[in-house]
């Protein structure tokens, strides 16, 4: 492997060799990933029924924000714990916690209780996301990892389509509580398969007792909670320059400084300094953080564009968006044929360069245009991002030994999650600023609701609103293009030309 013939021929204790249990373990990992992937999309469809039953319209956004906060801030903690105690106990504990949260959500008696129980779900969801990705890298030798990563990507793609459908069916024909109850058989089956089939390699005996950096874990959790709350709620629940926003951001900065001081003195820090001192890991963290940022443009704003500007219904708008979920896993699965020839970095550079060009092309689409035009761009964008993301994930996981892989994987996922939260806040502010300039006020949601009842508007007024929405989304895509340029810059300036891939001690294949 060309990227494997790197500056470092070190050998590391790798994942256990292939055995007959690998297939059931992969199935269990896909079920675990399905729990996490379905959770957001299936709940979103049932929000009107949930609010109608429990009330709490003014705070319902915390159904998503609370879950996101819990997942994001626990990723580094679970990554370190999986390196310290092993993947299996962390994944089992996370799955059980997620299922407990699901039972509690199904039994919620008001919106406050449901939000609190969604946080419990998120505490388990952090273990699901990070540990599943780490075990996937443990199971397969380097040249086979795209296969399992593509399967996991296909789970997310399927969830983006199936989630809204299932949510609508449960909310419309049964009860919204079933969207949480359905997690129990899926999670139960995954848990049984993990307990029965997952075997981890023997861990070397430790000469010193395990010392978990609980103070650092608490610092990471508190810092992330304040920062993400400021990003998620700023400009929505309160103005950006208000006392709540400034207080949260200032508190996050203070806690971040305190956490860094604690981590430097810890024997086994939750976020070790080498995560940022090693060029490869730092470059991948920054590049995939930028990926999280740019993903907000299509996932959040394209459905509004499709409905308000193109006049499509919700299902058709969802199909326009879902086109990238078709090409992403296919491109990811085939990416190893590229990076085995030209290397991880150059493959990712080609992918993000193509994505940059496509994001810049979006504002050039004709107004109002046809639905196939943004759908085609999204199809191509998914292909480019599959070529960008998977080589970086596989590459960075292959530069660290088994006992550091959980921490490394968690740091990458953490940066991507923070990027998504930042993008939602930043691009929301950009869209609303463009609308304020063109309309003299209002926000994207309000304008979209007005266009849902075109009979109340004159043709001229409706066209004026549509053009304003189109302009707002164009600027958001330009912002996403800037994020892609930042990812490209991080790869070109920080990432080594050849990733220092460790030589595998075991490479038996199925």
C-alpha cells in the first residue's frame, strides 16, 4: 500500500484476526449505528404530535439540542474509556443506557421530562457513535476497512430516508411513544449479539493501577455543554450579543482554560495532548470539523429551498436531499481503489476540491430552476464527500496503535459534531441577515411558513419572498464552500503527504 509505505514502519498489536464471529459482530455494529442514526430523523417527524400531547412548544427544540449536547460532550470520554477498559464494556454500557433513555422517553409525562430523558439517551448515544467506529477499525485490516465503513455509511443513508417515514407512520397511525419503544427490540438484539460474539484481543498487563481522569472528563463535559448551548441557542432563544450568549461563551472559555490545566497534570488525560501535537491527527480533526460545518448547508437549508423556491412538497424535497445519501456510501466503498494508489491525503484533497466546486456551483443554478438540478449537485457532492471523509477516517485510525484508537476516533467525531453545531448557528445567522437585508426583517422559518399559504400573497409578493429565500440559501452555500476551502487548507498545510501508517501485526483476512 503506497500510503502504508510511509515514514514509520512500526508494528502495533492490531485487531484480532478474522474469525467466524466477525459477521455477527458487524451486524450488531450496524444495529447499534441504526439506533443512533434513526433517532434524530424519526423524532423530527413526530414533533407536532408530541407537542400536541405534552405541550411545551417554546422549548421543543431542546428535544434535539439536548440529545446533541449529550452525544457530543461524551464522545472524548467514551473514547478514552474504550482505550482504558476495552471497547466491549463501553459499547454494552452505552447501549443499555440508550435503551433506558428510550424507555423513559416513551413514559414521559410532560415536555420537561421528555427533554431530560432525551439527554439520557444522548449519554448512551455518544458511546454508540464513537465505539462502533472504533470497533469497525479493530475488526478489519487496513485494506478491508472501507468495506465496513461503507456499510456503516449505508446505515446513515437508509436512516435519512426511513426515519421520517417511520416517524410519520407511528405518529399518524399509532402513538408517538412508539418511536422510542421500537428501539428496544433493535437494541436488545444488538446487545445480545455483542455479548455473544464480540471478542477483544488480550490486553497487556498493567504495572500500575488504572487511574481515570474524572476531573478532566467533568471539565470536557461542562466546557462542551456551555459552548454547544451557546451555539445552538444563540440567535434563536436569545440574541447573539445578549447576556446569556456572552455569559455562556465566556464561561466556556474559562472552563476550557481550566480543563487544559487539569489535563496537563493528569496521568492519563481524557484528551491527551498528542491528539493535537501529531500533525496527521490534528489535520484530520480540523478537516472533518470543517466537514461538519459544510454539511449543515444541504441538510438544514436545502429542504427549505426545495419547498419554498422550487415549490416541492415535503416528500419530494426530502428526495432531493436524499440523493447524496445514495452516492456517499458507494463512493466511500470504492475509495480504497484510489487511496491505495495515490495515498490518503491526495484522495481526500481530490474529494474536497470537487465538493468545493459543487458548493460554488449551487448559487449559479437558475431561478427558480428544476428539481433535478440541485438533486444532481447533491448526488455529485455525496460522491465527493465519500471520497474525502472515509480515507481520512481510515487513514488516521491506521496511524495509531490499538490502545490509542478509541481516543483518536472520538476526537475526530467530536470535532465533526462541534463543526455541525457551529455551522447551524453560523449559517442560520447568515441566512437571517440576508433576509433582513432584502425584506427588512423576518427569519427563514417565518418566510417559509408564509410561502406555505401562497393564496394569502399576491404573485409579486410571493416571488419576492422566494427570491429572498433563494438568495439566503445561496449565501449559505457560499459559506459551506468557505468551510470546504478551510478543510482543503488544513490538508495541504498540516497533513503529511504520506500518513505514518503502522505496520499491522496481524492481517488475516476472511
